C-alpha cells in the first residue's frame, strides 16, 4: 500500500501560485527547476538535490507528454507524465510538482516568480530563453553541476545495447 501523503503534491498552475505565495508570506526562498525527467536516473537525483539546497523549497516544472515529444522526438517520453510526476513527488528533495505543456517554462515562471531558477551547467545563463522572465520577476539563475554520463538518452542507449547484445 502506497502512502500518498508522504509524496510532494502535484499542483496545477493556480495551486502552484497559491503554494508559492504561502511560502513567500512565510519568508521562505523558493527554488524552481524544470525538465522532462523521462527515465529518472542518478544524474536527475543529484541535480534535484543540488537545486533543493539552493533554497527552502523546491518546485519542479514537469513537461507534459506532448511537450516532451516536441522537445525529444516521437518515441519519447518513455515514461508517461503521471508516472514521471509520481517518481519526482516521491523524492525527498522535491516539495511540489507542477505540469506544463509549453516547450519552455516562461509562462510558469512568470506566474510563480521563484527566488532561484536552477538549470544544468551544461547550459550558459545567457542562452536560456527564460532568463529575462526570471530576472524580471526578481529571481536569479543558478547553474547546477552537470554529471557526465547520466543523461536519459545515454541510459536508453545502454538499455538498447544490452538487449541487442542479449539476442
């Protein structure tokens, strides 16, 4: 039997904005990050723990299935939205999850106005399409260390190689 009460909440945009404002009223620093988080791996877990340490609460923007297909191509996501959200919600580092359907999170960032927006150091801050939105909202951008060799694409390739070698 699953103890769903131990999981972080899955919020819609309106609920996420209320959640954020409640934390702001308490003087807590909110961190936001986003991604597809398809085929959760150790790199994701390390990244999310780093993001959580950048503030008092972490909300994760999770791309819905249609936006993952736009970003990653037709065979993706491997894991559907509801399952990806459940995995994220079960992590200690995650305080809330909110889904979004756009390719990039500007609209969500505009609504939530986090204190810190975390992205992987595989990007440069000036390359981020959401940079202006974060700064306009009074937030700052933090680049988390990138763990080489742990991408979802690399994980999928290893799985495919293992199954090809087994035949």
